[in-house]
């Protein structure tokens, strides 16, 4: 599985990272682990999954985490998470 994480500010891509996970974990565990790894790389706290995030992710294979998803203040508009390849 490969998941692409992108940080946007004013519609500009500021930073991105692709996380790969070829383990035998479940799809859900791979997604949460990739999010954790991306947040560590970006030096962010983990965002909170809201119902809208879960719905978007199930429907489109991607979602955006905005300031409403983070406990601390963020200096960007949103973090986008997008599955680009599944096992």
C-alpha cells in the first residue's frame, strides 16, 4: 500500500511524503500507521478523524484534515491523505 500525504497553504503544495507499507497488517492498521508516520515526518500531532473524514475516505480513498481535526494550531490550510496504490 502507498499513501500520499500533502500539506497545502493557499492552494499551494508546501510539503509531501509518500508512505509505503507492505506488511501483512489489515488495511485499517496500514492507514493509521501511515498517518502516524507522516505526522512524525511533518512534526505534527495526529489529527482526529471526524465523520466527514471517514465518509470521504470510504468514498474516494482520500480525505483532508483541516484545523478542526487538530488539537494544536497548524500553520497550513489542510493535510490531504490519498491512497495511490493498494495491495
